[in-house]
């Protein structure tokens, strides 16, 4: 029995609150149960040096954890003077995942920066961040379309992510912190709306997993991601005051 | 006329949302109009090295700005590898202001860390942070009292803060960003419930102010702080599920 | 056709040179074709603070690239003042993978530090590093057994790793740099001697992969890892002057 | 009774030694009793990036403490790898204060950098630094006028600063270290030659102060600053070999 | 008697392995007994900012120690976040020494970066590095000549280095670690093929040396350097596949 | 002809001002012509970790340059976030040189920290710093003797330093900046009162020097150091108010 009483294949309650803050081109508070991540998408009219003059855009991500998002206070990385290995690993994952959603030449010489800041952590912050960041990216692009800066949307895929793992010998979907802390193995899966994989990261610290377990975990993840994709589309169906335009990712 | 149509002596709408996040001993979202700061108070059972064995507690503060809290994206300090001068200046101010609220020996050998993270900025983030941090400190101490860790509250003063300044030649209370960016001079005032000053920081970059203007600004600030103190007390009057105890700062 | 003329399921020539340097308890130069990584295992009689007094050991890894291991000179991380995200990601992966080989309580309060320094890079440095680091770990433990510091070997699993990917539409094993730079997708797989997975990290930057492709890639990886495990065992069969003891990982 | 036997409204002996070092455009050793600060003003023919092409100048300040300026050795900030919060706070204050003395467009696209390095500390280093930096700024501008680089002086105000505080219940002027270390409250005041305020920074760590005390402290500060302004003018009355030009701030 | 049984004026066995790695324009593994340093020379078609537009080239050096090159593991400088004083001192010495070999205007607007990474340390790493770096520099320039990028070689001097010192009261050549750790004094000498000095660095920590001892040490060094210069020339006599050109430093 | 009209073997005017600042146990302003360095010696009752419990003392040095000690402003190292290679090289040299003056076991478990801060630079700052630091060390030890903390002086040698070089083909003593900037070669020599060498650092960037030139330079240095040693002794002959004790280094 899972600590949260959920069925093995049951997601936590999902919520996407768009326009959670007012300054960013896209701003989404994503909640997977008690995990709450603020995802903002900022558009800048320039690209990093390695892309200058190539006629294409870029997307990058940064991840942070408010110090008391966790049950014990986590020291602030700005105070420690550097981002830790876990942070860098997560923000690189978010960036790669969301770049898979975009036609970068279609974005023009612009950079979208996704800031994913965890207000409250209860397991699965990186997959929640990816799922929320996709909605924020959608809204940032809608802003560009609305202003006429772009004529066609470069958002060519819908992207969502979830974690799966083996908890007390049983494969489960969308681990919360109580499960994650004692899980035998843990896998983060990122997929698009066609069912193809963007990232698969399976770790079995303190344990290992067989090919059969692996297959079951991928099935669980694929079903969970289907539900998250549907929830993203539902959130986009709501009209945003002066911003939302078209359901370019609905098809 | 102020851009927000407020009277010169009018505060923005205030809101204190307690228990905004679940892990911290005190967690308050404070809103001064569109300025929104998450203030968490964390209690640790140890003190910094310079206080070891002195039988007293400590309180310290850290301040951060989410990258897209501002209208232009502000680079993340964790990425830049250090906190800037403005951040250090603000968090030192918050720490000094809240230590004035506490009887540090009465806290025992504990440290309260206040994390003030700006989710959305529209001017006056440091004074909003101080006003919210006081409520978070109150709730953290209520937790210690409820658990029996402390028998008597060391919270001996109520503390609030506001900014005042001269905008287009007229002294005004609680400047928002539109006013702050063009103000002739700017002053942050921190006071306690008895009307005594804890900090006064007046800056007149690009201008100067006379003794007469100074006196008018202090009067405006004192009246504004009275209203903020009342709003803090009103927020504490609401019962928090399993936490709130007594109005020890009301007397 | 692969640039190296290899068959899709063909590894590059493998070589493990033990005792490549003289000071470390284990020192192995591993070569996967032109990729050459020096893996040293150092034993220290202490554990990190978070494990003090728990009666168990620890294993950690660090990764580096000599500046001219690459075809363009890579700036030295010591000069830049920090390790990059890629480095941190790789050394975390190596550490997790090798910890899966050890019974940490059986190691006692000791830390094994694996330093994996790339002398020459031609793709697949992280998987070569894991495969070589296992041999270095073996030799470091043999040193502890030979000196009587340990009575029983805590090396409970054999560990090896390889990369697989889709190159010009075809799944291939053990990508070299020419393939890696243009691969559609890339996966690093770490397994033990029983065929169970320790880590699976699949990335499809600029592309995605289907479940069917995923399955083929895992099959390729499993076969490649079998060959690497055999090469590790063959390398251990050679007697090292005054060090090698027993084939405790052969069973 | 003050430890130094001074009357409550009595400054320490002041001395401004111009041309203390030979390379800087302005170089002043300022002494407030045993507090000795070397203030140099350096002129560069460029402005920071945020001001490029705006046709105006800039002034910035840096502050340092020689390690043994203090009674206990203070670790060197260059060795610790960063400037502390106190240093940043002070140098920001010096910069704002001196910018108030200048007509920045009149300076042209030049930057004046003030380096204020404390050779010996006995309280009040930041206010001594501001008072000395004004003389150094004057001399740097005199150099520009003498060379013909500027036709008119952009030095439109005279600036001086002093600290005041409540020591053993009594308001006193210009606290030395023995007073500062035990003061109930402390205020730094920066004013110009017309009696207008540039900065007021009052702190009451461990105490608070009433409006009445505040008013008395401001009066003390205003009188002390009058004396410092006179001492600055007296120092400028001495002819400097090949440099001093005109008393443009005397009027 | 020296621990290695060598005569006082006897070098350790020398070996220069050219083309040790494949990517660098020059790549030499130099061995002085058990001291092994990988020296690579990288050519870039640009110069540092301070030389832009001056029509001359530059040469710079970086030095590193693999963590387990030493008998106790040395913490990795990339992890500690900065290069230590010893590292900076050594790489500045290598850079100055090798710039003395070059006619910098004849190099054109190019920078040669020498990376000297110690794989195994047994005393004298900096002098081995200089001696090996000269061969790597030679090969990098041969590459430029072969490609036609340069018509004439700017390598105008041959450079080698050795350490000498007083061990148990007797002057000895080419100290190994066992000698170095207990030497009374230590001197590093860098000379060219004409017998002129490029650098002399004598240190007598824990001791001092007389003018007479100094003269004997310089004689020892001069003879040792003659042998090293001969070994460098012998190494260059071997043809390198597709690279080596001419013995421009042999005359 | 030297720019300063000095004879080739002529030092600049020397001055040692003791008790230049009041807090340090030893505080000396040393002047070699226009080069002015403040040398303070601070005593702490502890040793670095690597010496704990060994019953001996330690001496270490730090070096800094005030930003406008130089004719162009040098960026502050505290602002840049690290000490440069030149600074580290110099402070290591000062530390080694002064440790040669002390019987470290005789100092007991204490550390003397020498801070050498250049107020004005005109060539030869490192050798001036060593010469001044010796006087500061003397005075710090006199303080320990006067207080009874030490019964016998551990200052067993007198130490001084000077630079020599070849300027326009002629060997000269004590180079000033005008000479140093264009010198063919440069050597720093540190000696004790018996004429033995502590350090010799000869550099010939852009040139080389013969054995014959080397010998002439050492002769020049030895004579110059004799004069500096005499000037140090003369400075110590003056009684310091409540501090100076005995000429323990004169014998």
C-alpha cells in the first residue's frame, strides 16, 4: 500500500495555474500533489555566442529550490557561491527536454529562458518542472504570436514528464517524497504527444532492476504521461485574459 | 497624482497569507499590492560559532529575487556565483530589524533563519519582507511554544516597515515601482509597536532632502506602519490549524 | 556504414592496463579505441561527515578532461574556477555506478575515491571510465585484502558500461566521436554481471526514439556489456607484481 | 563622560593630507583622530556598459580595510575570495554620497573611481572615507580642469559625513571605536554644503530610538558636518604644487 | 649515498615520447625517472587582448597534477575552485621559460598554449615539464611549417631545465622526491643551448647556501642541462609520421 | 646613465618608520625611494592545522597592492574574487624569506602573519617588503619578549633583500620602475647577515644572461644588502615608546 493510498498507476492531483505571476511572457504554477513549482518563460531577443548569426533560436533552463521548500532547510546556492551537481543535472535535463518541443530555426534569433523554482517539494520536482515548463513555453510563444513577432508557432511538440519506480517491490507511478526516499529504483521519463521518448533516466542506487521491471516501468510512465498531456491541454483550453491565442498544440 | 491613483498617505492593499507552504515553522506570503514575498522562518537547534556557549539565540535573514519577479529577467545569483551588494544590504537590514523583535537569551541556543524570496516585485520588496517576516517569526515561535520547547515567548516587540519618498515633489507613502523608479528620494523606515525607530535609511540619489521634508516623511511612515501593525495583528487573529497559540505581541 | 568500418554491434578494441601509475591503490588505463581514460582508486581511512559513525564505507568519483584530450582545446576547469555541469553529471554517474558494485558496510569506515581523467577523447569517455574504474576498484580492494586490512572482499558485483545510439537511422554499439557528434539519439547503459541494470540514460536531443528502437538499443548494450565484462575478467587474470590476489569477481 | 574626554558635541581632531601618494589624480589621507583612511580618486576615460553613449560620466567607490587596521587582524578579502556584506554596503554608500556632489553630464564620458582604504581603524571609517573622498574628488577634477580636459567644474556640491549615536544614554557626535562598540544606537549622516541630507542611516541594533532622540542626533550631526565642511575648505586653501586650481566648492 | 644510488652528477633516465596523444599540435610524454609529465602544445589563431593588433604571437602555460600523481591523493583544483599558489608559480615559470625560446613576432598573431599535466610525480616536475614542453613546442611549430602557415621557424632557442640541490651536505643533480623532501636547499635552473641562463630560482627553506655552494650547484646544473639538450635533439631525430620536418633547433 | 641619475651600485634613499600604525605587534613603513610598503606583523596564539601539536610556530605572509599604488589603477583583488599569480608568488617568497630568520620551535605554538601592503609602487616592492617585514617581525618578537610570553628571542637571523638587473647592458642595483620596465633581466636576492643566500630568483624574460653577468649581479646584490642590513640596524637603534627591547639580531 502506498503511503498516499494511491493505486500503483495513479497520479497525484495535477494543477496548472497560468499567469501565476505577471511579468513573465509565460508563468505557470504546476502542482503534482504537494509538489509546487513556479515555471516562468522569459523571451530575449538574442542568442548565446555559439549561435550568433545562425538564424536560429535557443532555449535554456535554470532550476532552483527555495531554501525551505524542503522539510529540512536546504542552504541557498547563491550563498554557497555555486549551483550544486544535482541542480546542474536537473536544469540540463529540463533544457534538453523542452528544446525537443521546439523548431529552433522557427523561433528566430531569440532565447527562451525557463526558470523552474520549487516553492514546495514533495518528490518529482524535475518532472513536474518539465510538465509545467511546457505550458509556460506555450504561453510565451503565444505572446510572440499575439504581438506579431512570430507568424507561425515553432512549438512542434507537446512534452510532459513523470517519475516511476519500484517501491517495496512494486512498480508505481509518480512517486512522492515518502516513496522516493525509500524506493529501490527510480526512473524519470520524458515523452512527447506521439508516444516517443525524449529522455529516459533510470537509476538504481542501492539496487538494480531487471529488463522485465524496466518494461513495466516504461508502460506505467507512458500511461501517466498521457494523463499529464491531457491535463496540459485542458489548462490551455481556458482563455487567458489578453494573451492566449490558439491551441497550436492541441491537434 | 500617483500612477496608482492612491492618496499620498495611502498604503497599497495588504495581505498576509499564513501557512503558505507546509514545511517551514513559519511561512507567510505577504502582498503589498503587486509585490509578493514569501517569508519562511526556519528554526535550528544551534547557533553560529561566535555565539556558542553563550546561552542565547540568533536570528539571521536571507533575501532572494526569483529571476522573473522583475519586468526584465534578473540573472540568478546562484548562477553568477555570488550574492550582489543590493542583496547583502537588504538581508542584513532584515536580520537587524527582526532581531530587534526578539529577546535573544529567551530564545535559547536556537537560530531562526528568515528566507525572504520575492515572487513578484513592484517596489518596496524589502519593507514588505520585514513586515511579512515578523508574522513568520511569530508563527515559528508559536510552534516552539506549542511543542513545549519554549515556555515563554521571546517575541518582545512587533515590527513592521514601509517606504516613503518624494515623488514629483510630493511626499508619498508606500512607493510602487512606477514611483520608486523616478522618485527624488527614498526612505525605508522600520518601527516597533511603541512607535520607536529600529532603522531609518534615507537615500537621495540624484537629489537631496531638507530637514522639513525629512520630518514629513517620518510622519507619513509612522502612520503607515500603524496600519501595517494592525494588519499583522488581524492576520494573527485567524486560527491556524494546529499551530496558532496566543496573541503575545498584541499587548 | 560506420566511419570506423565497424559492424553495428561491434565494440572498439578494448584494453585495460593495470598499474599504469605507481602511487594509487588501483591504477588502470582503459582504452576503448582511441578513447583513453586513466582511472585511479585511492583508499582513505575516513568517511564523509554524513556517514561518520555509521560503520560503513563510501565511494565517490571525480572526472576530468585534460585540456587537449579533445580535438579543440577545452579550457581547464581549475582555471575557470569551477567544474561544469557536464563534469558534475558524469562524476555523479560514475560514483553511483560503482557504489552498486560494493557492499558499503563490508568496506568499513573507508572512502574509495575514483579519479577518472581522460587523456584522449574519442567518444564514450564516461562509459569507458566506469568500465575502467571497476578494475581500479578491484585492485584497490585487492590491496586492502593483501595487507590484511579487510578479511573479506566487499566487491559484490562486477560493473561495466557502454553507449549505444541511433546513427543515420541505424542502432549501433559503442559510438565513437564521429558518430556521437551526429547521432540522432544516445544512451548510456550500466549493467552488472547478472544482466541487471544499474543506470540507463537515454537522450534524444534533436530527435526522439520509439519504444521499439529503445528495445533494440538495450539489446545491443547488453551484448556489448557482456564482452566488456569478459575483457575485465581477462585483464584480472594477469598477475600483478605484488598485488593481485584472487578473482573474487569471477564467480 | 566619553572615553576620549570629549564633550558630547565635539569632533575628534581632523586632518586632510592632500597628495599623500603620487600616482592618483586625487590622493588624500583623512584622519578623524586615530581613524586614518587613504582616499584616492582615479579618472578613466570610459564609463560602465550601462552608460555607454549617454554622454554622461560616472563615479563609483571601493572600500577596503588593511588586515591589521583593526585591533584583531581582519582576514584579507582578496584571500577569502569575496568582499563581505559590510564592505559592499559601505562602498555603495560612499558611491551614492559622492555622486550627489557631481553633475554627471558635466563630467563627460569619464569614470571617477574612489578607493577608500583604511590604514588604521578607530570607529567612523565610512564617514571619514566620505569626507576624505570629497577632497580627493575635488583634486581629481582640478587635474582635469588644469589639463584642459574639462572647461567647467562638474563638482556642484560639497559633501561631508559624520556618525552620531546614543552612548550610555547620551547623544554624542563622531563616535570612536570604544563608544561605537557599546553604543545603543548609531546613525551615519551625509549632508551637503546647503544643509540638505544626502543619506541618513540610523540603526538601533539591540535598542531603539524615539523621534525626540532622532531629532537631537540630526542636530548634532548637522553641526558636526558644518565643522568638517570648513576643515575641507581649509585644506583646499593650501596650494598644491602644480595641481590646485580654484575653490569651486567654496561659494 | 643518494637513495637512488646515483652519482651526485647523474641524471635519472630520460625519455621523450612524441605524439603521445593525437589531437594536439605537439604532444610529448617526458619522463625523468618515475616523474612523468604529459606536455601538449596547442596552437590558436588569436592572441590575448593585451597583444591584439601588435603583429606578434604569445605563448602561455598551464600546469596540473592528476590527483593521484602523488603518493597521498592531492585534492583536485577544479573541485576546490581555484589553482593554488604553487600551481600558479610553476605555470608562470614554464611560460616565461618557453617564451625565451621563441621569436614572438615571427610566430604571427597566434597563441601556443602549453598544458603540462603530471601523470606521476617523483620530484622535479616543473623542470621536467619545461624540458618536455620545449619538444612539444618544437612539434607544434613543425606542424605550422608543414602546413605552410609559417614559412620560417620562430623557434630561435633550445630550452631545458633541471633541479639541483644540497642533499645531506652534498650538491646533487636532478633531485628525486626522496631527496627533495629532505634537501637543505633546492634550485631550479633553466638554460638555453648557448649556455645562457633563462631562469635561476634558488630556495633555501630551513637552510641557506653560500656563494661557493651556489657556484658548484650552477656547474652541476649546466652539465645536466647539456645532457638534457642532447636527449631532446636525439628525440627529434626520430621521424614522426606525417609531422616532423626539420631540425631547426639542432644547429 | 640611470633615469634617477644614480650610480650603478647606488641604492635609493631608504627609510624604515616603525610603529607606523598602532594596532599591530610590529608595524613598519619601509621606503625605497618612492616605493612605500606598509609591513605589519600580527601574532596569533595558534598554528595552522598541519602543525598542530608539533610544538613549533609558523610565519606566513600576505601581499597586496592598493589599487592606485600604481600609475594606472590596478583592479582590486578582493573585487575580482581572487589573488593573482603574481601576488601569490610574491607572498610565498616573503613567507619563505622571513621563516629563514626564525627558529620556529623557539617561537612556540604561535603564528606571525606579515601583511605587506604597497601604498605606492616604483619598482622593487617585493624586496622592499622583505626588508621591511624583517623589522616588523623584530618588533613583534620584542613585544612577546617584553610581555614575558617568550623568554628568549627566536629571531636567529637578520634578513634583507634587493633587486639587481641589467639595464641598457649595464648591471645596476635596486631598479626603480623606469628601469624595471625596460630591463633586460632582473634578479631578486635575499640574504642574511652572514652573507649566505636565502633566495635567488633570476628572470630573463625577453633576454638571457651569462654566467659572468650573473656573478656581477650577485656581487652588486651582496653589497646592496649590506647597506640595507645596516639601515635596519640603525632603525632598531631608536627606542620605541614602551616596546623596543634589545638588539637581539645585531650580534
